[in-house]
C-alpha cells in the first residue's frame, strides 16, 4: 500500500499525476460528523522530505527560503485582479510546511472525469480549456512565477490517515488531476489540500464549517501536530471575527502589538484591509513565519532592540534582528502579544518568538513583509489551539501544550 502526501494550501484540491489505490484488506472508517488528521512538519524525521544530512540550522535556512516563495504567492493572490476564480490555489506545493498522508481510490474503479458542461467546470473560469460540452473538463493554470500545471477536473474516493494510523473515508471529492506540470512541482508531494471557504476546497466539498489545529514545537521526539474537522474541532478561547473579503483568505483585524507592558507605537489602521483589497492581516497555517508590513514592522523591531544585547548584523536579509546569547537570554526578553479585534490577545511563547539560526545566535522570528500584506504564520501558532468557525465567522486562540494530545 503506497503512502502519499498532501500539502496544506488554501483553495482547490490539486494532485500531481499518479495512481494511489488502497487495498481493501485495510479497515476504513467512514466519516460521520467529525474526524482528526495528523500534520507532519515537513522537516521532521517522520516527513518524506527529511534529509538526514542537513543540520537543524540548514533546515531553518531552507524553511526561510520556502517562506519567501510562499509569501510572494500570497501577495500575488491578495492583489490579483485577473478574473481567475476565487478558489485559486496560487501556492505551489513545494512551499508548504505540513504534509498529510492520504490514499485515493479503491480496488473498485470509482474515478470519473467532470464534463466540460458541468457547473464546477464553468466555475474554473479563465482556467477552463475544454470547449465541447461532451469533453472532459480540462484546465491550465500559469502562476506569476511561470510555474504551470495542466490537467483534468476529476472525482474519486479519498481516504486520509488518522493519528492512530487508522483510515478515514471522506467519500468522493472533486480535484484537479494534473497531467502536465512544470519543474516547480517536484519531489515526493502529490498535491495540496484546500482549506478555504471557496466552493471547491476540501472543507467546502465536505460541508465542514469548523476545523482547528494544534501544532507542536518540532523536535525529534515531539508527537505529530493534529488537525480536527467538524464536530471534533476545538473552537474556544479568545476569539476574533473573520473579515469579509473577495480573496477567500482568513483576514482578521490586528489592532496592535505589545512587548511586555509596552505597546508598540504602530499607527492606527496600519494592518487594515483597504476597500480595494490591499493590505490587511491574514491567519495562514501554511506560512512559516509571521510577517508585518514595514509601517508596523519597523516600530516593532525598534521596540525589540531595547530588550536584547550583543546585537549582530542581520542574516541574509531575512532575519533583521539577531543577537549572541543563550536561551536564558531569550527568556529575559518580555513576551510579545498580538491584540486582535474582539479582545483576543495572543501572547507568543519564547520558542515561537525567536529562532536559533546557528548555535548561539538567536533571531527574532517575526519578519518584514515584502508588501502590504501581513500574516500570522504557523511558527507563532505553536502550542495554541487555533480554531476556525465559518458559520459564526471567527478564529479562536487558546494557549495549550499541543504535545499532550
């Protein structure tokens, strides 16, 4: 039985060309109203991408480069006005940070192609390439970085792997079956699973209105992070509204940042989403690091400088504030708190505020955005229950030790 992986992304479920058939000798549990999946951090020893020859510091540098690629794609998505459908993946799979094991199909043939005349094919808008109503629904997508994928819009039975390695049958799912892909789509990944409220994302197709995740601090002994769907989702703690937006991203209102008891002097409205869809602040579990637009980042950086000593030059134009020290020095820096609308205060743990870039060199792991979009990344979500309630339109944050679940 071949194990395959999906990345977490945002919109359309997109698979690379392969056949993943599940033996009927395995026990499969159908989904009722909730289920749980394991999230494997891509640089952990459990990941198919794990490179034994890399040092922890090599992995951090590689993660930083993936982060820059994903950040560029998110900027393109947030500012795109090209008429493409609003469930665009816009994220190449090799940029994401977590993978999920899954299987597709059974020994009984279930695979079908969507027709060119179907509503879902019509929804592909400018990506749709078929012309005859009797033809299969074909698509072609070209992104701003010139990566390309072409394929057939299809349907088959999907089965995911639960934390106890049992199998969860979610039924039939429509997906993009990629036949031709550029060299950007390479390696062991087989696609990405969409988690947006867009009509063709996985959660929309399954009718899921709630989901949550609890991400551990990665190390060789840490258990897997977990993602909960439906009735199993954990949505409690401080809450902030999801803002309506045309991009189907999870925009929230960041009202300010504190370092200890000191409020960072960020101009009011810095992180607001403009009527034209520019700027704003999103929660994105696939982006590695939190980023702030320059107007908010510079006063934050200036405030942080007052609390660290032995400051070193920035590293590779990514980490702008680094210093020589130990974790004891890190612990002496006051906590960073993000203040969201609705009274949701998210106090970061030290392990997510700083990263040890190389031994003895610590850097602030909140970075400068390359544009107007600001993002709460997954590193700063570690040891939080982060819940999404699409019916009530909110995101929740509850600090916890995710390694205990």
